[in-house]
């Protein structure tokens, strides 16, 4: 998820037991042109292994070169994003635009597989729109290029994030290929993940929008899938503690000038779902320093949250976010 799964976010997810974390989506064109921010996105110094570097682009040669750069930077896996629906990505022939051109998609995958020695994976959606759902063709043809894993989001590009994800289609992909398949879409609770994995037969589940402001869902899901046990949600005080830990990591990683601005969305997400949340919005929007971050979280501790729940859905994914 672009703008979300940076190094601090991945660090917490792995601490909570996630089997693997993926970097934010990186433009292959920007990377080969030595755009400084692209190298920051590919910074793996905080990551537990394995870690996947996610690339986007529609030019096979450029994608191959970017993949070699990712491998040199320490990527254990190179992931090709063929699912992002965001217009600014689609217009560059990257993301889900490749679903409209399976031949080109396969040339991209083939070039990346041939360029690196680490495994290559691909994320797709069910197709460009309902009239052109080609998930089975894409899955089988991509497998033939030599990729070693596939993630499937159960919507078309035109559906973006609504209506409900089609897990029957994800199950069809799992049955059609022999490589590992991860399923994605509408996983809001650990029970959702366990049920969908059991029903579809997928090898793994991929959490997306469900963990925006609720990273504890990673831990709940890991325990549910590995032991069958359920662990309770965090208390209000524990949730604020988790938000504070995330803030500390972001400030450490980005520094006191850039870090606070990046934290605004994370604080807002993490403190949703309680009575009185609106009273903190102005404070969150005005965060510009570490002192402001502390003030918001301290103020949150003084509020009686009433019935507290993080089961509610984020209304809209961030504009730059390829949410799962």
C-alpha cells in the first residue's frame, strides 16, 4: 500500500508475526532514473527477512533493470504490481492497466524473471472490468513465465474497493495454478481471514485496508491461522500505546521535521472508532512536531472512549494507496 507500508509500518507488522511484508509500490521508471525517493522506498535496513520489493511499470526492459536494482538492494523477492487501480499508475501502463494486455503483462513478467535470481511474484485483480474478467487466463499465463507466487485481489479494476470481494473467483485461481496463491479483499477480522482461507484453499491471505489504524489485526490473524485460537482486541489504552509506538518509529526513521507530517493519517486512523474522536481531529491536522504528537496522544488518554471498536471500515483508501 503506497504511502502506508514504509519501514516503520513493516517493522511492527513483522513483530506481530506477519510471514512477509512488502515495500510500498516503486515506479520502475523512477528507479532506473535514480530518483532519490525511489531508493528511500527500497531501503530495507529495518526489515526482517524475507522482504519483498514491489515494482510497477509496463516496459519489460525497464522493469528488468529495476528488478536487478531491487535484488542488488537486498530484496528476497521481487513483486510485480499488476493490480493498482489508481489513475496516475494506470496511465503509465503499470498496475492494473496490464490486465487489459495479457501479452504485455507476460512480457513484463518474463523479463523480470529472467533478470534476477530471487523469486518473482505478481499481484493481480480479477480483470479490468466485469466484461473482461480474465483472472484465470492471467494466472495460468503468468505462471508459465516462471513466477513463483501470485496474489489475487477479488475485484476488477473498475470496482476499485467496492462491492464485496469475490472469493469464489480467488478460489478458481487457486485451483487453476500450481504455484502458491494469496487471497486479498475484505479481511476485517481474524475470523474473516480464517474463513476465507478455508473456503478458498489459498496458501496465504494478504491484509490491506483492514490494518489501517489496526496493526493489531496482524497479530490476531497470525494466531488465528496458526493455532486456531482467538486473541482479544486491544483496550483503548493499549491501542493508544500501539499508536505511540508507531509514532516513535516514524519519528526515529524520518526525523523530527518530516516525521510528524507523515504521522497525521496514521494517528487519525489509529484513534478512530470511539466516542469523542471528532474532538481530536483539529489537533491531528495541526501536528507539525514531536511535541504535537505527544499532546494528541496524551489528550486521547483523557477521553472516555465509550464502547471502543476498530472493526469499522476506513471510508476511503488514501489517494495513493493500492489497498487490498
